[in-house]
C-alpha cells in the first residue's frame, strides 16, 4: 500500500468514527469509553513492547512507536473525563 492510500484510510476511519460517536446516545457513553480504553491499552502495550525489545530498530519505527504510546495515553486520559 502506498502512503496516500494509508493516509486516506486513516482520514476516512477518523471521519466515520467521529460521525458514529457523535450520534451515539448518552447511555452508551460508558461502554464506548471502556472499549476505547481497552484499545488504547493494547496500543500502549504494543508500543512499549516494541521499544523495550528493540524490535523497532530504525529511527522512523521508534518515532511511530513513541507517537502511538503518546496518543494512546492521551486518548485514554482525555476520553475518560
């Protein structure tokens, strides 16, 4: 896949996710947040594992893993409030 395809997929997923979440009733807030926190936990654990084991050897992979951990942590913290 090319970078343009990957970015297009990311933007489309973000747009669809926003539309779905914005139309969800308030009673679904807690289940949606718990699902988001679970996904964030997987992302954080995966990023830390890649960084700790040295599997992310080149600088680009290390940067992506670091960004994933940062986004996962911030999303989990912000979405819970």
